[in-house]
DNA sequence: CAGGATTTGTACGTATGTATG
DNA sequence: GCATACATACGTACAAATCCT
C-alpha cells in the first residue's frame, strides 16, 4: 500500500479510537513527517485525504482539527458501499447479517427499470445492519447474476463491493442515487427495530459499469433517527 | 489565483467549449507542463481537481480522458438552493414568500460553526415555499452581512443566489451539505402546513467562497412527504 | 512474447508565500 | 516583528500500468 495511504489509515484509526479526540488539533505536518519518517508532501497527501473523507478540517496558519463524527454518515462524494462507511466508523459496533439470499428471475418492474431482457437471472439479497444492538438499516440488493458470478452468502456478509472490485476486477463508473422518505413496509417491520417510527428514509441506488451497463439496483432503508447523508458540491 | 487553479479553469473551459471533445484524451502531463510553463506537480494538482469535479478520468499508464458532459450537468454539483432544484424536478413552480428578514448579530453557535469573530453582523432570512397551496418547505438563511451588501427583502423573494453571483460577482467555490431527519420545532409548526408529521427532513448547507471563507449557512426544512434528493456519484 | 517507450503514480527535497497568534 | 503552520511551486528519481514495435 502507498505510504500516504498508510499514514491516512493510521491517523484515521487514532481518531476513531479517540486517541485524537474530536475538536482537538493534530500534530503539525513537520511533526508528522518525523513520526512517520515521510516527506512533507506525503504527509500532506494523507491529510488531504482525511479532509476529503470528512475526518478533519485544515485551517491555514492554525492547524488541522479533528471533526466530530457521532452519527452514521455517508460522507463521500464517490460511490461508497455501506460496509466501507461502517469501516470508517470503527469503534462503534456495527454488524451485518444476511437475512435472505435468493437466485431469482428479474421481476418485471426491475427488468424495466434496469433495461434488462425479461427472465434475466439475478441475486436478491437482504442485509440487515445492526448498530449498537438495534437493527436500523435494511439493504435490499439486486445484482445481475452473469455480472457477479460466484457471489455467495459468505461474501455478502462481508463487502460485496470489495468482491466486485478487487476479486472480479470490475470497473464501476457511476451511480445514480435518490433519497426520499417512504411509509414503512411490512418488510421493514419484519427486519428492523422500528419502535414507533412510521417512516423510513430510502436511498435507491442504480450502479453502472464503464460501458454503461447497469449491474445493480439497491434500496437502502434507514430508520429515521439513524440516517444522515453528507456531501460536498462544487462549482 | 493559484497557478494550478488557473490551469484547472483553462482546461475546464476548453472542455466546455468542445475544444477538448468528450471521450478524447488530454495532452500528457509532460505536454501540459510545457504548454502552461508549470512543473509536473502543479499540472497534476490541476488534473486531480478536474477529476474530483467530474470533468475527466485519469487512467494509470493510459492518459486522462474527458468525460461526457450531459451526466455532469445532471449532477447536483451546481450549488443551487435546494428548493429550486426541487421545483425543477417536479416541473412545477413554487411560490416563495419571505416570512422574516432581520439584521442580527451572529449567535454564538453560528459564529463558532462558521469560524466568525463574535458580534459579526448577519442577515437572517426565513422563506417559505408554497407548493399546490401548502407550505411545505422552510428555508432559514444566515448570510455574513459584509459579504452580501445591499441584500433586501425584495431580492430574497426572488433568487438570492442569482443576486450574489451575477450582481455582486462573487465566486462561490463549494458547499457542504448534510441531510438528516429531525423532530419538528415550534418554528416548523408556525411556518409550515405539517398535518400530522412529527419529523422534518433538514438539509444544512455551508457555502464557501474561493478563499475558503464561509459566507452562508442555511437550513432547509422539508415536510417528510415533499422531500426528494437525487444525484450522480462518480468513482 | 520480449523489451523499450510513454504515461500516470509515489516519494523526497527545497524554497518561498500566506495566514494566524 | 517574529515564530509557527499550512499552501504553493519547482525539480528529481524511481515505480507501475499500458502501449507499441
């Protein structure tokens, strides 16, 4: 792994564990240079990455400050799978369990939406995200089977995106997202600890490969109080 | 302006005008070095920025390629006030009324959040968006007064962003957005037709100028059923 | 298929500018 | 004014991915 990336991960780790507390100032670039035996440019690349991912905020002439991260956050501009996000919040217990794993024929509404030939085989996967002992997020994924051969329940329990990108070497190009509130469904009640909430926040996600082919459709259904989305828009 | 940013803008310009066509390859870093009389590091910073902003994609060993523009357009990367976007999504018009327009001292929490010296004068504006006869969105804007001189209630009733950009000629750099659900407040009940909804979706928006100075903080509070957000994320 | 040429990625060093306290 | 800390810019070297002869 690249050195700046190692420094990034080490620093992120120390913020997650609280060694570098929220609101506090990180060591200066010069100090980090000596600590990690790296050049200033390399240290700066690590710090830039931390800022891009929402860990810190740099202030010219003052220093680099640790940001608070108390809620579940979808912080990045890029396409991020939920386990990637959770991985970024280590220190809090988040567990994924596969509630359902089926090999089905694409339902009509989905074949239409994804522009597939009717009858296409797909994986339909339900995964529940448990945060601090409560089931608060339900992910329902639909993958085109031909495009993710060898996908198993065990992989789904880990990170499907890591499998798709690193094992299969697939090139993801872009994803369309939509966020809206919806009434809770029977499935939500079955899978989630909803308490009295009557609504869920639903993120729908259509993911495309470089050639423009869609290989995934996902609905991520969040309990209201555990939902947060952040991003940075630029001109 | 920094040199790498000048190169960034020049290249972006040449892509917008079509001089660098979509799907085509940009000149190599070495060529750009000579063309702009800059070091490789500086050229690379400009290219990184272009990629981050969705103009190009870099491929190790191959080159830097111009992305299709139509998808960038659809992206929410313009820093548009959310309600304008919402209106265009539904293809209908929203009526805006200014519910409150004050000249105040920055409250402590906001001075802290925006990194302002305490006592800074600000405009605090409440605007209500009416759709199909119901008040469904409440925008609360805070602007640093020094940075938007001459802002009036009449302008607020139209588009503040149009005023800021075209009349004042200010250069907006980027905005940080966060979306989350919150309990309704007294203010929500006062301004909106909430029916039985107990929650609102709140979009907070911190907007920055090129120099990194923040000039605005906004909360856009949406009735649950009238909220929708879409965007395109790119790897 | 080998191997060199091209192109982007990483890393180091140095110097100077700008913001903050 | 001075010290500290981050920002920009230049130059160099080598690594890794890709392309081409």
